[in-house]
């Protein structure tokens, strides 16, 4: 395609304007740039240049550059000024104009990649031999006791162990960390330890406890025949039942001492049904039994030896059944500041509503920031509603989305207010305590629900008070956090090393699933411009981790994660298998992509083609 000189001159003028704006923005942030960590200052300047490039729509310019076979600036993130000046010089030569005497760009093409690699190594350690990307794994409390599991995870490719401070306690965390350090010594592999501060999480409060009743359910075939009895653990109250137990009867075991294996114990359940326990083998601290009957057991249930009337034992206190609120479209839910346990809706004998369902909120301070008409979501978006009235002590919510048969809202489920301007900043008291622990035991700390630079500065001030140096990961999981990302990055870059986690679960709920793909692309672009590593998180191979079989969509999603420097996996019973599969997927994708840039290895589908001339 022939392009006239005047058109090329217009393109040059547009590039010159972008360069001018980039330098102007750099000058505007001159004082702030002096506060950046020296290792990240070039990245901060390049980020400002990238913001100037993306401040306007350059798609028409990109099309024209593409027609000329020139770089379309679509891969300029890590070296913005170098890309602009290189394109300008080529255009000048096309138009037979004298190229300007450009100063050397602050970040060259090679330096951009090198700086990102250096910052990634500083935060997450060098890549394990033979691995493409780092893999972060959220440890379950099982990792505190199972040394072999942790060692296998490190050997399989785990390069960072994540401890969620929202769960367990310091004793469990210490045991996890000790097992990670042991695994590092045994395998000779590096594995960073990251502690995730919970942040100011909005969650549902307590519910009034249900009855103390235990339901024994043997497994049955299609015809109702028992194929596997319920396994019951008989032990004193306070003894931890084995994981294989289906139920635990807290009882005095003295009465079972002389009962041989195969002996029978009878009892009458809460319905008056006669049931039988078959006594099994002894195990440290207790005794096994099998129940072939469906039974409802309550505290005080008397256990008798078969054919005898003497009571062998009485069942002690049982945990209360966990209640839930069943909500349907059109229902009213009251969310209140008072920590009074919640209850389901109450109706009279004619089905007329006497009192709507109600539940407490863990952070009622947000009530003053919400307005009627704003949306509210519960439990990862499984339940949606509209706020109909708002006061400082309660919100009245109309349910607008739930499953047709109703959705269950339980204790400690997430609450999202995606369109409300919440004034939640700084570290919670628990965050402050957890941070003290992290400074002594961890390599990295991640900050949840970062909404603006003030949240980052609060953490940096806390680290300064503790005279601690830790790697920092900022988690982007709200709309406000996304909108303020450039300012958040510039605040975080006062610390070194630093990285960004795309917490896709909460971000999708806040911004809407249809918008997630675009948002995560923009986060990838901005972080590459700043030369900061990305951790790709939430629901990566989640079905595989939980059920042992991945979905087709999960495989494609995991392949997309190759654009990030690290991929995070959540805990699950099949986590070891999941780490191995993710490592294989990332290795297989390495030849096809480098960050966003597609690579072009020989097509496997073209293997049968021959380029030799056929003889006639």
C-alpha cells in the first residue's frame, strides 16, 4: 500500500505529541519519582510513559503503522519511549526526512525484559530448573502435620507457599512454615513463604444455632440396600476423631472395654426408631463402630449392650446443626449492625410474613457509605440484591437473584457492594498482629482489598515501625482498586521487591463477569509497563484441585495464565496432582507465548506437508 509523505508526517506528529505528553507527565511526577526505590525508578518512569501512550485512542494510528509493516506499538509496554522513538525514526526514513537527534531512551528494548526478570527474581526467587513460571500454592492446615505432602509439593513445582491469615492460628502457621523449610532442605529447591493479610473483609455474621442432632447415613444402592455403613468414632469428649469417621459420639469408653469386635450396641434414636451399632477395632483414644441404620442421635441418647438392659454409655454434647437462611427472589433480608445471631424469616399459620430473615454484618461501619438503589452481593455472587433502605444500624435488601429453588446464605460468607464508595482504609487490628508474625517468619506479605495508595502507605508505615523488610504483593480485587491501579503501583514501588496479584474471584463479582477479561488485560499491561511481576490467582484448575478431574475450560484458562510470572492455586484434596498438571501446561505453552507476544514454532498440523517439487 502506497502512503503519501503528508500522511506519514501526520503520523510522525502524532507520535511526537505522545512523546511530549510522556515527558510532561514524567516531569509532573518528578518529586514522587525521587521516592521510588532505586531498583524500580526506571519502571515508574516507563509506567508514566505508558499512561501517556494509552491516554488517547491510537487504534487508527496502529492500523496505518500496520499497513506500512511497522511496529503497531502493541508490545511497547516494557519499553515505551524506545518503541516510540524507533517507530518515529522508521517513518522519517520512509518520508525521506532527517531523523531527529533523539536522546537515548531511559529503558531500552533489552532493559525492559531484563528489569521485569530481575524484579520477579527478587520477589519470587529464580525459576525452578525446568519450570516455566512460578507456582504459588495456598496451604491447608493439613500442611501443618503432613511433612511428606509439603515436600512433594515443593518437589512438584511449588515455588511459593501462601498462608492465609484469615484461617488457623500462629501455632498452625509455625508448623506449616517449619515443614516448608524442611522441604527446601530435603529437595534443594527454593520456596518463598507468603503471608496473606485478611484486610477489612465484609462478611455475614453468626446465625442462631440449630438443634444438637447428628444424622447417621449409611450409603445405599439404588434399591435402598446398605453398601457401606456409617463409621462412628466412640471416644471421650475432646478427643480429635480420625478423618475417616462419618460421625463422632462423645462417650465414656469404659463401658466398651470388655465388648469384643463384632459385639452389638443398641439405642433408640430421636424418632423412637430402634438402631444398632456393631463394635469394631480399637484405636488410640477410642473405638470404631459401624451403623447400618439411618439414625438421628441427640445428647443423652442411651447406649445398651445387646440383650441387656444396663446402660453402657450416654452420648454427650453434640455440635449444633449449622443453620442457614433460605432466600428466594423477592424476599426481604435485613442486614444489621447489631451482632445478634441471625434467623430465617418467620411466618404465621396462614403463610403471612411476620418478620423477614435477618443477619449481622462484620463491618457495619460501611452502612453509612451505601445508598438505596445500590446493588449488594452475597457468597461470591450466588445471591444478589438491591438495597431498598439504608440506615446506620441496618440495611433492608430485596433479593433480585437466587436459584429458582432458593439459595442458602450461611455464616461467614462474603458481602460485596460493587457500586458503593466504601471508606475502608488501613490495616485492621488483626492485620497488625499478623504482620508482626509475618516479619519474623515470612519472605512476602500480601495486602488484601487494596482500594487506593493510602492502603499501601499504611502497610509501608507499619513495616517501617517494625523495622522490617518484606516483599510486598498488592491484591487487586475491587473496582476502586482497579481504577486507582496506577497510583497504587507508584505507592507500592517505594518498596522493593513488589508484585501484583489479580484476585479474579472478587474482582469478577465487583466488576461483573463480562468485564473481567478486559480488566485483567489492563492490569497485565500496566504491571508490565512498571516491570512488576503478576500473580494470576483464583479458581485456576479449581475443579481438578477439589474433585480430581479438570474441566475443559480450566485447561484453557490455565494456559492463559502463562502471561503472568506466577500462578496461584487454591487448596484442595488433589492439590499435588494439580501442581504437576499446571507445571506441564505452563511448560507446553512456553513455545507459543512470551507474555502477550505469540511465538511461531513450526505448526504440528503442517507436519505432513512437503515443499519438494514433485517429479513429472
